[in-house]
């Protein structure tokens, strides 16, 4: 269940659309739910969102399964989403992905045993001029090098403690 | 220095904020439009300017606007396409991040022209920090009377809302974007009806790219006719180019569309040449979906003329020997890069992003990816090259939206111009996993066929 504050946020989002078009709020509300409920969308969360927007649960599942930013399984506290499309590949993203795999001892799509890190490879995020790069939470980390990756991992560990 | 119209004030400290933007002439175009011009007069200026859609298709903006239906009592909507997702393209991000008020002012003028009272900015979900910047700009504009009810006492009302997507390239296609804005999967619609007649919530809707809408501001400032004097021929005005790959200075550049490709790559004002003293092998000049060109065809057309950074010159020679300006996502490959591998990453991208509605795209993109994977990993056969050619031909033109074409073109162009590199992979599977084919003959001077004797 959302807090009072988040429920107000949902109301504010719905008010952006004409009356009766509250389904348009679905993607923004799913973002909000994912942030609020541990970084992923469980079936219960999706049903809850459906009830908030007065739409059928299936309408939520359809959308949640279509968009790559919605996680349908639990993920680590910090998700490294490393871009691997052409422009990043040309600047060495493969090496960065290999380095993270070794450093964290996980494969792509896996989470470390302590539940802290998940490694994902993603397609172009629009930072081609600052490659290689990854998304970490709300922000982009650009011009990645093994040293920078080390520093990011350390930064996350410190934050988690 | 090339003349600038969008980024001429981008270097001013604090231009992101209303006070600085306004003090430097910001909202002057909106003031002019709303207070001294009718919507039709504004439309005329946009038509005169020759502005073409900056998202990739290059369709004349004034003409697109003139198509909007105006049934009595039905609201009309303007939707700003900020879903920038074409690999190699990151120009709109820069504009929104650093001069958000330029976009807000453009949206205001455009909404006034089209008669829209609600406008939505649909921004790709991964640009998660930019909505905050835009919403702050919107709040500032509202506080200063540029949004909300009775704007500057003119009686015109406008609200602008920011909506985040959630990771789907296809939502950059205008009807998929509308579906997504309605809270659905991003499946493109069958056209007609076009959005201008039946768009968002079945109402008349115009969808334009960020850069297109921002360009309306300088058009009003200097006048459509003056704007049309920038650039060459039908490539009027300036264009944002996001340059990336193996160059010395990747980044977003505003160019007047009258410079050569060679100047853009090698001058210090722009890309500053190929990184690490390497040589240029190939380039994808307009985002991942446009045809890749080898160095020799990139710098000169098949007729031996200098290739320019314009819609017409980049597409000179059609797909046989030309490419497209597209979205301005300029991807440069140096002599050490592998065209097969680069093509594989694009095929994987389009497979990942196919919405799955049309079989040729849903199945074909995955098939191309797997065949390319085999060739790249030394498991390819000669017949695979022809198979790839065959698959891409059967995707192109056989899908509801242009994603099919976008997936087919890079594969077709790579085979068309780099067939021997594909063959080398097949013939030297072991070597191909250890080293790249290199520059080969791709930068050799073009052999121009002599005109036939009369």
C-alpha cells in the first residue's frame, strides 16, 4: 500500500488527463510502485495498481511485461545496467561487462549472494557520446573504466552499510 | 564558427533557469507570436522556414501541422516526442538538460498555432533525471505567466505535462507513443487514420520531436524567410548532430546544414578527427537504422562530389551509394572496428525492441541476429550472407511501422558495402575471432566511372 503522500502523487498524476482517462497514469504509477516496493513489481503490486486506477489486472500485466524497465523478479539493491549497443561496443563496453562479471563473480542477469548487486546488459540508453556507460538508479554513469567501476562498487557498498 | 540558432546561448551560465533565459531574450518569440500574430500567421512562418522534422523522417513541419483536423468542440493535443532511443542519438537529451526553457517556449508557440490547450512531453524512461529539470522549468514558466490560464493576458490557456516511458524504442514511433501515453503496450497503430485526425484519446494530435519544436523559437525570432537562408536547398536551418564512436570529441554539435562531412569529422570545431591517430573506416551518419557507408563513399558521393551534411547530399545515390541524415546520430568507426560485430549489435537491438505485432519483424529480427552471431563467432557459412540478404528484403516494407525497415537497412548496407569482410569471417573463422579485418580497401579513392562515349 502506498503512503498518504504517494497516494496524493497518484491523484496528481491522474489529474493530468481528461476525466475517465486515468489508465494513462499506468506507466508513471508503475514507476512509482517499483521505486516504493523493493525495485520490482510482484503480482500483488500490479493488482494493487490496477485497483488504484480502476482497470483490470490484465491491463497492468500487459504493460508491465512490455517495457524493459519494469522488473518482474526481485533484483539486487543496486542494478548495473550496462549498455552494449554499437556506439558503446565501439568504445569497449564488452570489456566493462567482463570486468564487472569477474569483479562481482556473477553472470549477466544474476544477483550477488549478498543481494547487493545485479548485472544487466541493456540496449542503447542515449549516452553514446559518453560511452561506455551504465545506468545506476536514476542516473547515468559515463566514460566507464575498470577503475571507475571499482569506485562505483565501493560507493554502493558504503551506501548500503 | 558556424552560425547557431538553438545553442547560441547554451554557454551562458544558468541558462537552464527562467531568469537567465528571459534576460537573454527568452520567451521573446512566444511574446511576438501570442501578442501580435494569429495562429495562421505563425503557421505561415513555419512553412516559409522550410523546417523539416528533426526526429529522423525529415517531413516538412508546417505541412504536418496543416493536416490537423479541427472538428468543433473536440480538443486537440500536441505531443512532444522526447523518446530519443535510436542508437547514436542523444541530442534531445542535451537540449532538455541544458536549455529546457527553449523547449517549453517552442511548445507554447506550437500549441498556440495548433490550438492545443494540453501538451504532453513523452520522455524515455531511462532519462530519469530530466523530468525533474523539465518540471522545474514548467513551474518557473507558469509562475511567470507563460503557462496556465490566460497566458500574458492573451486569453490563451496551456498546460504542459511530462510523462516518462519505461524502456521501449518502439515508443518513438508516433502511434506507439500515443498508445503508451494512453497506458498501453507500445504497439504501433495501422495508419490511416493518422494522428492528425485520430490520435491521443481519438482526438486530433500532432507529434513532433524535441528539436523540431525548439526550432520554432528561432524561426519566430528571425522570421521564416531568414531561417530558410540557413543551410542549403531544402535542408534549411541548423541541425543538432550527436557524434559518437571513435572520434576525438564525441558530443552534441549544432551545425548549419552547409558544411561537408569531411569538415564535420576532421575540424577541431566539431569531432576533431579520428581518435588515437587511427584512420576512418566507416560511418553511420544518421542513427543506427540508416545505411552504413565506407569512408570513401561517406566523404564523396558516387559522382565524386563532396558529400555535405544535408538531407539531400547524405542520401545522394539512394541506398546503393548513399545513406540518410536521419536523426543526426553520427556513429564513426575507425580502422580497428569490425563491421560484422557492429551490425550484430544493431540486429540484437532491433530484435530486442521489436514490439512483436508483425511476423516479418518479430521473427526476422531474431533470425538475422542469430545468423550474424554465427558469422561473428566463426560458425558462419557463405550461404548465410545470402540468407541475411534474403531475410532483410522480406522484412522491409512488410510491417505496420518503420521498425522493420530500420532493422533491415543496416544489415542490407553492411552486406552491400562490406561483403568481403563478411566473407573473410566465413573463410577465416579462427582468425576472425582473434583479429579484425581492418581498414582493407574501404578508404581507397573512389573509381568514378567515366561517362559513356557518345
